């Protein structure tokens, strides 16, 4: 793993998903096999494999403090092309410091992670006016998680973290994206712990080799995704949890 401390030029960037996005890191230690964010390699000149480098934007909080006063208030996605709570965040606390700034300025934030490290910052999140926390949970089967996301936290840990956040009165959501084999059993685990769910299929091909290696190719067909979308939608409806299917 090659870790470099860098100084970024900008941090509060416009986004097509929410109004803005903040990425305190370039690269991600989780290195998920299907990750679309590996396109970042092209823009940053990294030759290493995705998941084997991280640029730590040590000036992220200072930049955010300067940029936030110049921009129109909007919802900020933390983060789009890295996990803001990847293991390095434990040491650098860049995400935490950025959230403190957003809270101080009363900006809303959508925090999206796969890591229970977010629990460390519950004090900041709870005191903010409009922060919500989403966990990406792609399957209920931790064996499947291990082949697609070997370096990301176990599913059980993510569900437990969601439960703690939800019980603390924090608005929570789950992002089932991409829908992996075993996702059909997620509604029972997620429904008690989230306010809403977003489901998206796999739209890119980086992880094709994993499907091939483990004989799972039928689990990325149109019919698989449509059947899974129908099933997830009906199960979440039965739990009275709003479920938005994107595909
Ligand atoms: S946690 Fe997200 S950003 Fe990180 S490797 Fe996995 S999919 Fe990519």
C-alpha cells in the first residue's frame, strides 16, 4: 500500500448526485473488485492497482473552511470516489474535521461508507442539523462479500453500526449497490435499522473476472437484476421501508 500525503487544489466540488461532493482521500484501501472509482487512476497518474494506493489530502479541512464561505449552501456527499471511513481515517481524521466544518456552517451532509469507523464521529453527526449516514451493503452473505469486497468490513459489522446510528436518532439509509448474490436476504437485516433504501444494479465490468472465477455469471444478467429488484422492493414494502430501485 503506497500512502502519500498530498495537498489538493479543491475539496468542495460540484456533483451530479448531490449538490457537492467531498473526497478527503484519492484511492481507497477497501479496493472492492467492482469499484467504479478506479477511473480516478486516469486523472491522478497512479500506476498502482486500485486499492494499493491512497493520496491523503492533508489540507482538506483547511480548503473546506475556505471554500464553504464562498459557495451557495447545498447537500454534500461524503464521499463519492473513496470510502471516507477507510482505515487511514482513524489516524488522519480528515473526514471528521470536514464534518465538523459542515456542521458549524449548518450544511447538510450525506455520509456514505462501508465502515463502522463512522461510529467514532457520532457526536459530530448527532449534533448536526441535517446529517444522514448510509451504509453500502451489497449482500447478506459474508462469503460473497469476501470474494467481492475482501478488504471491506464484514456485513454483520455494517448492520450493527447502522443499528447503533438509527437507535441514536440519526437518519440512516442503506445503499444496495451493486446488487450481489445473496442480496435477497437483506430486507430482514436492514429494515429495522434504516429510514430508506436505494438499490442499483451493477453497471460496469471491472468485477467480471470475479463472477467468472466463481461461476456466478448468471448473477449479473438482466433477468437476475430485475427479479432481485422486484423481490427487494416487495420485501421492503412489507416492512414499510421506502425502497428506490434505480435500474
Ligand atoms: S469502498 Fe467504495 S470507493 Fe472504496 S473500493 Fe469499495 S466501492 Fe470503491
